C-alpha cells in the first residue's frame, strides 16, 4: 500500500449459495467480476461497480466453520466491512487502546495479514482489517454467470449503519480507523477515507439496535428493489437516481 492510509475496501454479504446472486448484482446493478478465490472454509467473489465500489459475496464450504455458524444464527445478509491498513499491528494496538478486543489475528502469511473486531463491540458488524503486500487480489474465481444485457453499472456509495451514540461511532470509525467525518444532509455522520470510492453513513439512535441498515446505491435509472431486505441477498439496498 506504500504510504497510503487506511482504505475502505469492500462490503461483504454472506449467502448460502453464491450462484443465487447474479440476478441482482449483475442483472439489476450491472456489477462486473473483480476478483475471487476458494478458501478452506468458504468461497468468495467480488463484483466491481461504477466508481470502484465493490461488493463481496461469501458462501460456506465444508461441513462447519464461522460462516456456517453465522448463517445458522443470523441468516444471510451483510457480514463485514473490510479496511486495507498500512500497518496492521499499529491499528490493532490503537483499537485495543480504545477497549476493543482483537479476534482472529493472523500474520502468518507475509502477503496477507488480517485481524477482526467482533460485532458485539464493533457497532453490530464484523470489521476486517487487512494488511496486504499487493493491492491486487487473487483471481482464481469462475464467477456464476449473470444475465445477458446487464445494465450500466450502478454506483455503490457505501453502507448506512446505526449506532447508539455519536461517541461510539466516532471511536470506531474516526479514532481507530481514521475516517474523516462530516455531517450529512439528514443529520447522519458521513465517514470517508481518502482514496476510497465508498463511505459509511452513520445514523445515531440511542434506542435502536446497532448494525447495518442497507447498502446505498446510485444508478442512472430507477431500480425496483423491495423496501426491506432483498430476498436473494437478505440485505437492504437503498437506491437513488443519479442527477
């Protein structure tokens, strides 16, 4: 990553079968294959959208593993957000200094080091922090075929979330992960990372459950998505028409 700072890399959605997703990601949103690979416990594949935003789909492999447990306990839906960091140990130390417990720390592979913040502490979502020697991801992925005549790719603006307090949001996204904060038009806090195509929008509600609300999109034409979670991905999409 050179001298670049932290980057908001992608949003990941957990599903039972990746083959069920192209009708939405390609047929409705125009996503194009970006990268992917099989892993020991899961398969993953990213699709890229206008402006560079990426959505990752992960499906379980084998008989057991963290993704099996997630799907059994919570069902399909938004699983994690990934941040590329220039120095994993420094970010983890900063997180621990603010009271977070680091889980899944693994620096055994020099080309890919990672660690996680658990959703019980991390505002209702898994946060993956990854230090990569090469910004390019492996491409050993044969993506599921998408519908023909896909539309012009939509823009994935980022993820809208909910936090119980501004202080909790600021600690995680600003003090630990060094996002730049600005007030949104509806009173939410928008966090951006220079060089990243996506952002996080955080609504503060002391009485609500923390976690993801939906994936914000912008498209050249209206997209007919349900108001609640989309049945194929069990994630809510919040589209708007570009001007």
